[in-house]
C-alpha cells in the first residue's frame, strides 16, 4: 500500500466513500503523490505514448493548420498559441518548426502559453521549447486576453469524471469505499444522484446495472474555450480518444508501463483516463461557438496531407528509417490503431466555410 492510498483510506474512514471524480483528482493531481505531479509519463520508459511522440508529422500538420486559422482570422498581431496539457512540448516544437518555414509572419506574431500543473513536465517543456519563451499557467483563468489558437491533444480524457450506476432506485453515484476484504472497491450510493439530470436522452433508459459517465470538468473547459473563440476571437482544436454518440459504458481505465491495470490499484502510480463524449461536449459548445466535427483522426490527418508529408520524409531514407516512417503513419491514421478511436473537433466563431480537415 503506497502513501496516497493510505491518505485516501483515511479520508474514507473519516468522511465515508468518495466519488470517482474525487478519486481521480487525488490519484492524478495530489500535490505530493499525484501521478502527473511526480513523473514524466510519456515514452517507452513511461506509461503511454501520444501522437506527437510517434511522429513529427503530427505536430507539423497541426502547426500548418494553425497557420491557416491565423490567416482566416485576419492575421491578428499578436496572437496567442495555447496548448492545454502539452506533455513534453513535442507537439508545439514540431508545429513551430513547420510554422517558421511555411508562415514566418505567423511565427513572428505568436506567443506561446502552456496550461500545465506538473513540475516534472514543465521542466521537460522548458528544455524542448526554450527558444519559444513560453509562459506557463495552472489553468485557463490566467490566460491573457486577445485572439488565440488553442490546442488540446489528449487533455480532456484525463480530467476527472463522475460515474453513475442505474439501480432499482435510479441513477446513483458510483463511489470508492473499503470493502469487507479491506480493499478499495466500487459501490453505488443508495439514493439517486442529482447529476442524473445531466444524462443524455440516449443514456437515461439504459438497463439496470449500466454505468454512465459525466465529465463536468471537461464540459467546463470546453464551454470556456468556446466562449473565448467567439468573444476574443480564435479557434480551438480538440483531439482525444472517445465516441461521437453519447452512450452508457464504463470507460475508466488505468495504464501503467503501457499495460492496463485495475483502476483502484496503487493510486498515483498509473495514468487514469476515460473516453471523451464528444457529443456531450458539442452540446456544451454549440450555444457559444461553431462546432466542426468530430471526425476521426485518420480522416483529419489524411485531409491535411499526412500521406504526402510521409512521402516527402521517405525520399532517400534507408530501409530501416523508411519502415519506421511507414509504421508511424499507420499508427496515426489506420482504423485498427489510432485512426478510428481518436476523434478531432474544432470550435470557432459562428459562420464561415468549413475548416481544413472538416470538409463535408
């Protein structure tokens, strides 16, 4: 039993079972023992690999997409380039390199802002993006006013979720407690949860025993970003794994060393994520901004020209390097890999023509 589990057990003993969102918040963000506060989770030596770490092509295409959005916004100067949860800074490093080559005016106009709470990852970002002179923020509230391009790649999936269980009494909060065998376990509350009022119509009538997930934290982020796109001017690009239609299901998972493990085992030592409900986020954003997509990541990247970029990188490369480029391309776009599970959605000002990658 690690230190964080002892702290969670003490909290349960003092105040009773805690909801799943509270468990996730403690496991991921505890100032002393939280997963994202204590380690670099990325890469072969970490617990998972994100698209920017797979190939430079991903960040390059996102950078060129941002350059086109800047032009469509009227080329404002200055403009803020903001990434939520930037990992090691790899995506922005590759994006800025592509921007400098293809749109030097945009590169000169932008300043970089990073939403990051992990001291470990801030250090990695500083090493990767030092020439960009980024400014770090703990949350959206401290971001400067003005036009902005906002990127969130695999950020929303790590925000805390609530889970509800449909019982004979109604939709009841799923909580974490200590069971008769002295282990952390899930149990449904006895009374229905007021959170059930936020369930989508497609979910409300699910069979007894079904689990539904709600992500108030993700909804708040998307609503704030959508309002900013319309008010201050700008566009947001949201990339994550999830589903396009709201549906019941338990998608909460723990990943450690590139393998799944039981969610409640060793809190703070594994990454906890849940699939993003893009339909729910679109409903939140729609009153404030135009919603583009979602489309699958494979469709989005192909429309942006990733296959042509791969062909350019392949020219003159030895067989071993070429095989790696082809494997990275397949991993990013093929349906059996990241191409289908990951979705892309953009938010912008109402009106105007479809955005690149979202053409009908």
